C-alpha cells in the first residue's frame, strides 16, 4: 500500500504565503500525488500480469 506523506512542512510553507503562491504549491503537490498513484497502479497491473502468466503456464 501507499504510505502517507508528511504534510507538516507543506502546511507550514503554504500558511504564510500569498494566495497565488499557495495555488502553485498545491498544484505541484497534487501533480506529485497523481504521479505516485499512477506509478502504484502500474506496479499493481504488472504484478497481476505476472501472476496470470505464471498461472497460465503448465508446470
């Protein structure tokens, strides 16, 4: 499973900035989250494909 990321540093950075800067920071961090989820999904699909291949091959 995916581990939770620490958000304390992020919250400290965003709470004392301008709204525009805050928007940029949240957009960048959201992109990171989406990329991590995508990578995790690809890993899951690869594992499932390997299981199916090993189950399909007669031993």
